């Protein structure tokens, strides 16, 4: 897969050649993070912090809710690393500070070691100072302590002349169970595909910013199809992972989906097909994932209108199951009259009283059946409260997922009871 890169200097997105020469200024990183986040994790590198000339920390904090960010640049101690993990970074990237002594104090699965090499020698301090150590020697010291390696061929960085594919197989083998990401000169679909076939990911910057490599083509690069028509089965799911239906994608439809940020597919009868153009049941494209064999896709979308199915149901198997289906019915009740749900939605005091009442009854429940019944009441009234407040179950899920990223834990003691 690809890891798009956002390099920050003086609060703007930049691309440098060889880590020194300014090539372009791409501006505000926020829309870039939203767009690049479709492909999965992105790398956000604070170049000012890396060379010790400043910090873009506050700006990076604004990017964390927009995409799954690997954060690097100037992280030189355990406390700094943990602050980023607590803030919501999916992983931290450590360069100079990636010593066995420090890494043993961090969760292995959340740490990537940055191995920046010029002509095979590890370099530090913003790629300005050699260490006399090779990539393989550094990996040997760090193996078993990180979940991945970001290996940058500095002499190729930003030059769009291809990356060093000759070394990749050896580096992947030396990494053991850690995932290798290659940066520096990755320019074409072929580069990405060859890295994928060798078991490595590609971190891409300059080629995407200059338009030399289409973002959709970069995502599609590892894909293979065993179908005579060359299409890729595409499972469409909502934000909670519930399957809405099955469609097919081509490289053309994938490019169109990425460019428009919408659900665009390849119809075997109509060709290129944008979901909802005629029905209004449009889709906002949130994420694209390749399956384990890179021969099928998963589109995560925010479904609008009546649903995905042409029969005006949420899914091609009928209405949505689980809490998502209940949430949909509550949403529909808001526009109706006469139902208890509609009454709750229009009467904040009644809803508050019912939440307190049912929560107390859940606390007092003493057997399994009673607990199930009271929990169901609490969940129902909570879903009504969410709708009344204009937030969704997916918003709650995202917040819970964000909390799981924290390393530092609070005591969790109960607060003193306060009246409304």
C-alpha cells in the first residue's frame, strides 16, 4: 500500500529535494490530510522539529482527527512520544532517538524507526550528519522493538528518479516481523507495485504533489485481477463496517472515485457509474482498503438518502441491522408525528428524565434478563439523545476508538454527583 507524506515547515506543506532544497509549497495541510486519508495511514513529518528550528505541533494536532497519522520529526524522548500517542497518533516515527533503551519503554506496535540513509550510511540531524552505521546494522540493533521501519534513501528523496529497488528484498528479510516502508524517489505505479510484491509499502510525496503520479493510480498499483474483464470486486460498507452491497471497480472508476471523493464504480452494463446521481442516495468516500491478496477492494462510505440498494433499503439485504438500523428508524421518526420517539425528540426535559430513570433501573438490575431489558432502554434513550443533539453513533464510535489510542490512563474514579 502507499503512505502519502505531509512534510511540514513553517506551518505549511512542503516538498524538499534531498532534505535541503525547497521544491514546492503545497499550502494548508488540512485538506491534503483529508484527501490522502482515503488511502489509509498518512505520514506527517515536522521538519522544523527534526532540524531543531521550530515546531508545528499545534497544526499537527489539528490533523489527527482528519486522518490516521503516523507522526514524526523531533521526537527525542519517551514523554514526547507518549504525548503524540495520547493525542491520537496511530504511530510515532522515531529517528535519532530510536535506541533500544528508549524503545523498550514504548508499545512496540505503535512505533516505527526511521532509518534515513545516504549512500547506504545512516544519517541524522535532518540528514546532515553521518553515523558510520549501515541500514542493516541499525536494523539488527532494533529488531523486535518496533512494528515497522521507514527507510528513506536520502540521495533519491524528491528527485523522482525511482527508488532503490535492488536492496528492498534484503531489507524486508532483515526486518523480520516488522513492516518496511520505503521512501525516497518513489515515482510510478511500477515502483509501488514492485515494493508491494517484495513485501514493502511505499511512502510517496513529490510524485503526488506534482501530479506525476495520480493518487487513484497509486492506490490501485498493487491490484491484480483474475477476471477476464479485469474488474475488482468491491464491498461497500458504512462507517460502522456494515456491508451495504457489492459492486465492481476498474482502474478508471477508482481514479474517478478518488478524484471526486464519492462512490464511483464500474457497472458491467453501463460502464462508469456514480452512486446516487439520479436517486440522490449519494456516497461520500471515506476510505479505500485492498484485501490481503490485493484482488478485491473495500469502500467505506457515508451513505446518504434512502440507502445503497436500488429497492430503497439501507443495504442490499434489507434494512440495516443492529444499532445502526435502530438509529435510522429514530432518524425517520424525527420527521413524523404521534410516536413516542417523536415526542422525546421534541421534549428535552422528558428525555432527560427518562435517561436518568432507566440508568438507575439498570444499576438496580439483579438478574440477566432484567439487565438486558434495562440496558436496552438505556441504549434506546441514548440514541434518541444523540439524534436530538445532532450527532451520530459513528461520532461516538470514533471517540471510543480515539480513546483506545491513549497510553496514559486516568484513574477512572467516579465523579461526585451533581444536580442538573
